[in-house]
C-alpha cells in the first residue's frame, strides 16, 4: 500500500507559497496607519513653541 502523503520538500514549497500569497494580499498595511505627528489634543495640552 502506498502512502498519499507528499514528500517533505513539497510541503515546504507549499508552505512558502502560502506565506508569500498571504503576505502579498494582506490588507493590513501598517505604513498607512502610523501616527504622523502630534494631533489637536496634544496641541491643546502643550503650550506653543516660541518662534525663532
């Protein structure tokens, strides 16, 4: 009787392929969500910087 389990190298290739596809099509892109500077609440709590 033959085993239907694929050889280990095909498992590794399949896992790599799935990881690549998941990375390419991942909808979460942290570079679009990072904070770009202090917002209005921070500005309301802190005095303005003196002009030079």
